[in-house]
C-alpha cells in the first residue's frame, strides 16, 4: 500500500523563502479548534494541539484499515487574527491574538469517519478540549504566500512587506485571516531553523 503525502502533491504547500507568490488555494477540509491568547503561554493553545492530534491519527488509521488508503498526517496550521491587526506587525502583543489551530484532512475523509474517530479518542484518555474539535471546510481562494525561515518573532518585517508593499502593488486587498503552516515541529526545532508558510487571502481590487 502506497502512502500519500499531500505536502508534496498540493500546490498550496509550495513556497519559497523571500518570494511572494499569488495562487488559488482550493477548498479544503480540516480538523479545527479555536482559542485565544499568547501561543507561548496560553493553555488553550496547548490544549488545542493535544486535542487535534489524537483525532488526526485515528482518522489516518481508519483510512488505512477501512479504505485501504494510507497518508502522512499533515502539519499543524493556524489561522490568526485580532481586533487590532497591527498587533502582528508592530507591537506583537500576542495576548490579543485569537486563533484556530487546524490539521488538513484528505478529501476522502468524511464527517462520519470524523465522528467515529472522535468517539474512539473520547473512550480512552480523552484530552482536554476534545469536545471543541470540529470538522470544517475552508475556502480561502486567491492568496499570497511565502516561506519564512526563522523565529516566529522575526515574521514582522515579512508581514509588513506583504501587507503594505506587495499586496497593494499588485492591486490586491487583504480579506481572510492570516494563515500559518508549520512545516517544522516548533516543539523540537530550534527557532532559527523553523520553516513556516505565511499565507494571506486576498481579493482583486476593481477600479
């Protein structure tokens, strides 16, 4: 049985360092958990991660056993926003941030499979916030993205250039939430070597 790695087959997971790329991101389904606060200190952030992964692996095993389709569990992702979006590029006041942590699911995973996987996780050592895990579709459409290498705290100059130079220069305007794809496990990799796709949904400005 071959194993599918969607990071290698989906164009939306391709990005280059120091290069902004405009692309159309297809509608995709995810496991999701919402939360609030500084990801370095927020218990909600930690609980979201520990709730997502058991369900993701139960779905992987179910897909392999029931459908004969094996795949690599996708990396953690996050949607980030705040009432004052300048907290991302200037003050970096992380305590004001809201988030949705997510793990992408192959298109053959169904709502019924999700519910069954969640019940199996709940039956044995259910993690905190398991009840908050949901299965939803995200439709971002037109986006701009780049690969950031380094600490999350060094994202500000990149985001500032993206928001205030590249997007306006290409007759675009920001629409959806700031999206990060964590290609590195930030619990194990030193900050200077972290690889993160930074994505911003946009729309074309009609004159």
